[in-house]
C-alpha cells in the first residue's frame, strides 16, 4: 500500500509540474500537428502493392512519430537535470 501512495504522489507531482510548463505543450503541439498532417497524407497514398523498401520506410516513420514526442517531452521536463 505504501508503494502505491508513493507512486500516486510522484505521479501527481510530475503531472502538475509538466502541466504548468507552456513550453512542454507548445513543443508537443509543434511536433504533433506536422506529424499528424504527414501521417494523414501517408495514409492517403498507401497502396496494397507496396515495395519492401516502402513498407520499411513507412514502419520506421510510424515508429519514430510515435516515440519522438515522448523523447521531446522527457527532455523538456528536465528530468536528467533534476535527478542529479
């Protein structure tokens, strides 16, 4: 029970800390909007007869677009600096 209390306390603290940082939300929106537009265009142009290199390129793009905002958010949260 104590571990859940510690987890929920740290979760609330981190959420409040990140929620009050406008740079975090502006950066996330600045990345999410263009990636969403590119993703939308990629879905329109997708064909069943895709080549292997095209499929690998599409998968790489989708993986990068999924994890890039997480990495940027982690950097903006200054976790490395604060944890030291």
